[in-house]
C-alpha cells in the first residue's frame, strides 16, 4: 500500500541494519541527550508471488529485504508520545506530541499515523503503555510497494512492547505476545487507525520471514512454512526494479478490488474466495455477474500458482518458476487490473532481454516489479529496461538485487 512516510530513500539501495540502528541511536542521542532504552528494527518485503490473495484468505510467499526501519525508544512517565523521523540527510521531522490515553482514529495523519496507530492498538489490547519518545530511521524505499509502512508499524510495536515489559525475545515470559498476533495488531493499526484496508501479508512478512527463505503463509489457517530460496546456488538473481511511480488512484483502486472480492464471495455464498477450488472455478464463474468474474479468476489461479512455486522450490527446481511469475503478472494486469504502464514496460523489457520470469510485486498501481534472471545477464537486462523507458521518455527506474534477509528483531547498533 502506498504511504507518505517521511523516511528518505538512500541514493543507492544498499542496506545495513547495524548502520541504520547506529543512525537511529545517534539521532535519539542528539534529540534527547541520552541513549535510548531499546532499539528494534523491521524490514520491508518483496512478495515473490501470491498477490491480492491475503484478504481472500489465500496463500502468499514473501521474503524480507535487507532494508529496515529502526525505532530507538525510551519510556516516559507523563503519558506523552513523541515521534521523530530522521531522513538520510540527518534532517529530523517532529510530529505534534499526542497523549497515549487520548489517541483515537483520525486524530493523527501522515507518517506519524502509523506509529501512533500501533500505540493505539496496544493500548486497546491492554498493554500497559505510559508515554514514549521514539526516533525512527530507515532505508526501506517508500512508496515503492516494498512495505515501508508495515516495517514502521512492526518496529514500533516491538519497541513499545519492550518498553512495556513484554519483549518478544524474553524466554519463558508467559505474557509474551507471539509474532503472528503482533502482525494482526499492526494490520489493525493500518486498517482502523490509518484507514488503509490492507491484508496481513506485509506485517507477517516483516515479522516472521527468515534469512535465505521465502515464507509460505496460508492466511486462513495461519500455517507458516519457511521454504529455502537460494538463487545464487542456481546461478540466478532476483532483481527488484522500482519504477518510482505511484498512481493517484492506488488507494481507491485497492479498496475497490477488495470490495469486489467480498461481493463475489457473498454472491457465491462462501466465506472468502479462497473456498473456490481450481476445479470449481468454471461453475463458480458462471454464477457471478460479468464484472466480478476476472477477480475470482485471478484469486483462484494465483493461489494455485503459489502452490506450484512452493512445490518447485521444495523440489530444488528454482530455475523453473519463471513462467509462473510471469503468469501472475498477466493475471494481475488483465484480470485484476492493478498493473501500470511502467510495470508492464519493465516486465516486457525484462522478458525480452532474457529474464526467466517477471512480475509486479505488492499492491500495484505503480511501485516495483521483480525479475528472476541469470546472474550473468543482469547488466544487459537493466540496460534493456532503461532503453525501453528512454524510448517512452519516462524517468529511469531504480534497480537492486534482493537477498532474502532476516525478519524483525532487536538491533545492535554498529560501534564503528
Ligand atoms: C499491499 C497490502 F498491504 C497487502 O496486504 C496485500 O494485499 C498486497 O498489497 C497485495 O498482495 O501490499
């Protein structure tokens, strides 16, 4: 989902969590004249496949990026929540202080609504929160469909829980909330406080992914399987191409698709579109009004594609998943209609230059695409994409290689 969180992007897409943590701690020190009590970080994500399936109770397959949002925090005893975000230029942006016990949806807007929303949910859930000072630093690209908002929500939740004496890494702690529950709380902050009707994909990815794996999540049952994803072992790379575009109708388009899925499920008298099987697709399609049929087709075929990708990965056939990624893009473009000119251009140019598969990732309407490529072909594929953008007079996209990285956790600031 797009956000307007003020975390400036690095000019290159390098990521080092210890450096991000050090920046957060230094910024906290500069603002408050003392070290923070706690420091937690949470990553952005790439969704390998399984798009717009999470709010249909289906399957998703994300991995965590090395790019992280870090929150350095200390408790206050006066009930105030102070929020500061610091861009890569070191420039702080300070939100209007709010009282934790007065937080209510709609009261805070812009980037500060995400951490404030998390404090609101924790308070509603009975977590004992006094006030807190939070300083936020990060390098998750914003507005790129790489889940910067979930990274901020999750890092905030972990920091506030730690301040409240309920850290997630406290062994033997009976009151310790699990990561799945925190993902639901962070989603609730986004849905009910910020007002974005997103699913639970991004928050689960940020909290639960592990290095060198993609995470299979069955949203209906909550089942999670860590599936090894080692592109290098196959001479491959996963390239992320950030189109640096975001289209004005992205928020309304997302909500519209989600409402369409609810209407289709109601018409079919099922709890969610997840209930429709591949074998039952034709019969179910025939029972729907024309305009809802493509939504159903996308959700059912996308769930099947996720299962096929997982099967291939578990069988050690990572090099065969390319066509499934491309088929996912075609379905999102033609049936779900959430792609964009720039995303289609990236996918077409990457495939024409030899990518094994390519697709948009995330909510769509702009943002990023991914391409599975042979390592030796990276320069040629990037050049082909740039040439396609030049030909259309479009601003160049930004490229980086995505390595499945660790999920959220306590940060150890670099001592350099
Ligand atoms: C956005 C949402 F936040 C996710 O919940 C998910 O629906 C995704 O779009 C599409 O798969 O990232």
